[in-house]
């Protein structure tokens, strides 16, 4: 059920206009990143979170509300990330994981329990508890893997580019701007997390320069990676055959 539902949802947003979705997301994210960069300059040598910036600038009550909003954001983000990884692994297995769970356990509130997402969340919790060095090593390894995958996509995709995929099969905007907005809402979590850079304000030697530059550079890197990847994928295959 989860695999089929995920396929139907993917059909609605992963189309040729995915490139415009990424551009729209970056347009929304840049002001947020610039705000963090500005706060990093005006409130240096602090823990650098949105809670601390709010506490220093507008008061304790607003910081209290924003602090709990951040907790909610991290909870939802963790759940969404774990479910996304679980869905990818399940798709690679041809839906065998979700089918096995559904046949063995059944459904809960009409949905198949996602035990793999629970295991992923538990593993990441253990990794965080293990200490900063181990979690940093894991982050560096994952970044290296992501960079390698990006290089592979860009290199291998050059041999399969077909520009007709941007003109045929419904054109570049088969579902119009409403499809762009719905897809952008689905992909928004790909553009959050750079605010963690601001939490290094106490450790940075020159936070007034290094934090703004790190935030802006990270946004540029993410934008470049997602734009080029989405361009290559949509040039290599048409939307009607991606989930066939």
C-alpha cells in the first residue's frame, strides 16, 4: 500500500517541471539563509540557533515559542527523512519490505507500519549519542557518498541526454504552476538544515565573516547540485516512463 501510494504521489510531482520546483524552493530559502547570515554577524560568539537569536533580539517569550517550533520542526523533519529513506529502500526491493510487513503484521489506521523508518531513526539516535566525532565522521562519509552519486549522475547522464523529453510528453509544464507549487512543498526538506551552521558561532574564530560565507556557500552548493541533477534526470528519461 505504501509503495503504491508513494508511486501515485511521485507521478504527481516528479515531472519535467522539477527543475522549476528547485528554483522556486531556492528563491524561498535564500532570504532565510541571508537572515541567518545577518544574525550571525550581529549576534556573534553565541550558540547561534534561532532560539538564541530570538532571545537576544525580541525577548524571552518569543524565544520560548520559537524554541518549541524548532523542536516540532526537527521531529517532523526526522520523521519525513526516515520515511523517505525507507520508501527508497522499499522501492529498490520492489515493494517487498512493505508487502512483507503488511502480510505479517497487517495495517494500522489503514496504513502499513513503517518499521524500517523506526529502525533508521533509532540508528541515528544511537549515532548522536555516540558523540560528536562519530556523528561528524558519519556526516562526512555521507557527504562523500552524495558527491560521488552526483558525479556519477552527471557523467553517466551525458550519454543518454534527449532534449525531446523537454518538449514531448506534455511539454515542460504538464501540470502548470499548481504542479510546481505542490512539488515544491514535497521537496522543501531538501533545502533546510543549513541553519545548523549558525550553531558554530561560539567555535568560529571570526563568526562575523565565516558564518555568513558558510551559509551562502552551502546554499549555492545545494542549488547547483539539485538543479544540475534534476536537469540531467529529466533530460535522460520522460515522465511517463519513470514509474512505469
